[in-house]
C-alpha cells in the first residue's frame, strides 16, 4: 500500500482535493477532523489538565484554548505535545485498517506535513497549490479572517514554492475543479496502473 501525504498552505484548496481523492475511492485520513474528534474525547482531559478552564462539558473549547496559546510559543508547544502523538496514533490505526482492507493507496491529509517532520511517514507527497493572489483572496473571504491573521499563519508555514520543490506531485487548484479532479486521477493512475 502506498501512503500518500497530502499537504498545502492555507487557502490552497487542500480540503477540496482531499475530497476528490475520497470521491475516487481512495481512503483519506483528515488530521484536522481527527483533532476535532480527539478534542471531544481522548485529548480533552489532557488539555484540561494543562490549560484549566478550556474544556466545557467534556469538549475542548477551541476559542478558549486559542486565547491561551495565541502569541505564546511555549503554550502552543504544550498543546502540540499533547495532540500530535494522538493524531499520529489515530492515523496509524487508519493505515492499519486500510492495509487490512487491501487498499492500494491511502491518503494522510496533513496540513503541516513538512513543518512537523512528517515526510518520513509517507511514501509520496502531493502538494496542493494556487497562485499567491488566489490564495490571499480565498483566505481573506473566510469569516473572522484578517490580513494580520493570514500573515501570522503564513509565517508558520513552509513557503509554497519550497513545498512544491519537495513534492512528488503538485495539484494546482486555480485552474478549476475539473482540472484539479483530472490531476488527482492522474496521480491515482500513476500509482496504481500496471502495479500488481
């Protein structure tokens, strides 16, 4: 089974591309979705112990937690030390289920693949990209997003040009959904056609 890492900077269309893989029958593990689940389960008591008052009715209050970590690198590291190993364990269990089911390819959707040293966990990397002006327009259209927040997020991410250099495959989402879907299918074909 080939483990495909799917990544891309904010606003590049990674979630849409992940959906395209899923629609094509490829199992996809979404790290963000795993965090949401863990915040309502296993991670909640650990977060509450580290940041009292951030868990309401057994679920991490993301806005409250955000207030604790915003601009506080040490607090963010503490959250990551709790959450990242749980997400990784969740992804490993997903991969085991995929192997057992005989999947040819499985996708790990990891927003910060390069930033968190995740390259070694995958066989190939797909980077989702779009021109900077398209990215900016998409991100600033999100509710509650500001130019300052956007710049702060970008500052923490490996630059798009660098990601593209490190990629095995690139999907440009600025050319429309059909072109992106065709790129996804081409990747699937490249990894499976003629393979036993």
